[in-house]
C-alpha cells in the first residue's frame, strides 16, 4: 500500500489488503502480524498529528488460529525412544523431550552452554533464519524469560556424552572441511548450522512413520515434555521456568487440558491428609 498517501488511507483499503493476503495463501497468524505492525505505525502517526484517526481500528482484525497441540502419551514416548536409539540426532530428541526446549534453541545450542559434569545447560541463543548473506544466524532468544538455566536428567547427560563422542568422530572424518566456528552441539555433518526443514522432513517425519506414531510437529515434542511433567505432579512454576514462559499463567492456559488430572491428584492428596495417611 506504499503508493497510498497516509492521510488518504481508508479502512476499506486496509480490509482489502488482508483479503488479498489471505487469497495469496498467507496464514491467519501472518495476516494478524501485518495488522499488528500496521496498527502500531498508524497509532504513532495519530500521536504525531499526521492523521486524525487510526483506520486499523475500524477494520475487522484477523483472528489468529491456534494450531492443534498433539502431545505424545508416555507409552508413545517409549516407542519414540526406541525408534531413535543409535540415530545421529538421538540426543537432540531426548533433550527436546526432557527439557521442552524450542527447535531454534536446540539447533543453536553450543557446547559452551552445557555444563555436563554439573548437570545443567543454559539457553542463551537461538538459531534463526535470516535474509542476510548468512541464512542462519545465532540470535537472542524471543523473550528475556527464554534466557534460562535448565537442569539435565541423567538420561539427557548420558545421551549428550555419547553424542559428543560421535561428533568427535565426524570432526576427524571431515578434517579441514569441518566448520566448528559456532561450536554447535547439533550441527550438520560438517559442523555448520542444521536446516530446520531438514530436521522436520528428513529426520523426525520418517522416524515417526517407521515407528507407527502420529505425524506430529517438532514443536509437539515441547508440548509432550510439558504435559508429562505436569501430569507427574511437577510444580507448574518449575515447568513454566523450564519452558521459558513469561509467566505461569501462560503455562496453565496452554496446558489447561492437564488441569483435570492435577485436580484429581490434589483431591486424592487431600484425602490422604484428612485420613492421616502418608502421601
């Protein structure tokens, strides 16, 4: 809409923009993002006296559609663990399931961010797609709360140790071709950043199909981790911190499907208290 004078912009033109974007195949979330940016810019234009009103207030705001969450059951997780046994990226999947880290956080994880002997890792950066000469860059996490420290389970520590040894073998084989500048934990076979689409389509997808598991998204491994922890009675505040949510209400809202199970556990615990029994 750059050819339209700011003062002459109408609600109808804005609504037509959204309609064109939907027709071009843009998702509801993408069009909602366009609305957010446009509304913010016009709001500032009103404050500066450049226009008399914010026409974005007068159009129908695109509604974001929530992608349906698919969390694996504990039985399905065991099937997945057997399917990834011995795979090159076994440790990545184990970390995803045990920590709930985001895809970009896992692909941007560096060995310097992990304290194996002390049993924790720190999320400091995330691998992001870029329009610059470097297509994939390490950038700050999406929110300040995303910068966090996560305790490692014994299973995750063992998987990382094995993965480190496998990576040393790859480094020796690649020799001078190995690019270890970023010191990534989960690079490709030459030490460079791994393509997220490669991870989803050529790694996770075939593994799920071969194991007879539903075709979930990689992000659903994060949902699986959170769901399992909450159902096991882990304090929601701890789960929220592990996931890097800004506050606990986001965690409880996102995983409201687990709340009935938590309430039943609370009722049973109260029965134990009232009967004078040990939990």
